[in-house]
C-alpha cells in the first residue's frame, strides 16, 4: 500500500474548495479553471491572470525554506513565462498552503510589495540558503530561479502572495458564503451542493476533452438555485422587523378573541396574557410570510399543528391522571398550557422562532381545536363559546 496516497489525494482534492472559493469571489467577467494554468487559476476578459498552486500536508507546513514544493513552484512559473504560457507582468501568483508554520522565505516573498522589497527578500533567501549543496533535492529549482533568472524572480516576487488555510480548504468557502449573507444554519447545505455541482462540471468537461473552465455566469446561475433552495430551508423570523406596541396589544385584547377568553378561564395573569397576544401575532405573521414566500406550504403548516395537537392531547390526559386532586381546575389548565408552550417541535427538521409553538397553540385554541381548562369543551363548544 502506498503510504503517500492519502496525502496525494488531499492535494488533488484541495483544488475543488479552492476553485469554489475563487468562484464565490470573482467578478462577472472572470472564469475559474482547474489544471489549466496551474492548480487553480482565475482569468478575466482583459487577459489578466491569477494563478494558484495548492500545497497540502497532513503532518506540517509544506512550504518550508527548503521544501521542493516552494522552489519547484517558483521554477515552473518562471518557465511558463519564458515559454509564453503566461506573462509575469500581467499575472498574480498565489501559493496556498493548508498548514501554517514558522515564517520564512515564502513569507518574506509574500510581504514584498515593490522591486526594492522583492530584491531584499531574495537577498534574504540567498543568505538563508547559502550553504545549499548541488545534491540537495531543491538545488535544480533553486539554481534555476536564483542564479539563472533572478531578474524574472524579482518581477514574480512583486506579484506573489502566500495564503494559509486550514485543513480541507472549506473554512474559507464557509466564511465567504457567510459574507454573502447565506444564513449560518444553511452554510453546510449550500457548500455541499455547490461542491457537488462543481466536481461534476469539472469531471464532465475533462471527460469531453475540454479545459475545466467554469465561467462566473455558469456558477452564478447555479449559486442562485442553491441560494434559493437554502432560503426555503430557513425559517426566517419575519417578525424581527415588526413592532408590537401597547396600542396593538390593547386592540387585540379589547376584541376578546376566543384564545384570550380561554386563558382568562384558567386565571392567567395579565403579564402572561400580554405575552400570549405577542406570541399569537408573531406566529400568525410568520406562518403567512412562510407560505407566501414558499418556505413552507399549507401541508407542512398543518403537519406542524397536528404534532402540537397530538402532544396537547397526550399531555392533558397525563396531567389529569397524575395531578387531579392536587390542583384545582385553573391550576390544571395553567400547567397544561405551560407544558405545551415549552414543547420543542421542528418544522421540516428546523427549529422555528421562539414564539411559534406558543403562538400556534393560541391559534388552535382560538379555533376551538383544543383548550386549557379541563372542561373547555363544555364551556366553549357545547355552550357555543
């Protein structure tokens, strides 16, 4: 068994989250490619290029001062300029590593912003590696870059940047998705779906003997689809922008809807009556907005209500069996209400906003689908409310 296989697989796999990261950041006139002009590259309509080499390690920093990964990469970029495959003056060079380590030559090169700083960084490298022998693994690349093409190296270093990531490369993807206002709870969902789409696109292009180039327009079309799917999975609390002031609450109480009369019947105190009004209005607003925005449909809303009614039915029986005789009828009703309000019920495997369960219970009580007083049916249903 090849002991290097896991590390090699990680190296190739890293290109996909990096390509996805760049697709999330690039402009409408840009395209991202894999294994065309580097591990990952970004092309724009004016001929500009950002080429990135991705270096990974399971154990430690892959771009140390004497690492082959560092010097071979610099050598390959200079050779590509000489052959005409890229133009250093019109390019930016990124060396991405999934592991951090002690700052050294790569960091010095990365921090250089102009010709003077680039020359100083190269002089630092020469001094640091002045004892390097011709039989060392990096000598071939070091000699080509430093001794034979220093002028080109200066230009390259001016346009060179080291980026350090973490592990698989998806942390940067998740941060970028969050920056683009994807709900935090849906980051994993949309990241996984976009990754799967990108992998399939690349494989299909390669198998068709095409370059694996993904345009921003292609990606944006898919991003919109996945973003919309993620939005529909998120129970947005539309009431965060609503204000339920004293006048609105007073108006609701003044109309004396059935759910409030039911609460009065079990002797609920005034502060909890006000809380019930707010919960009822918030739940009602969210339900309407969720259905209107197609986040849920009426079937999902009814299923949620059925779960609440089922819990209410079982809990009311249990309380009557265990607490009757210990508590009076109003206290039994208040206990049932509290148990139901504290019930945690999901909607399509998502936790709804805090007021949803309590507010929906009040809506069901308003419809006389359930009640709190042990004799609620005799009081409200059989007597006509």
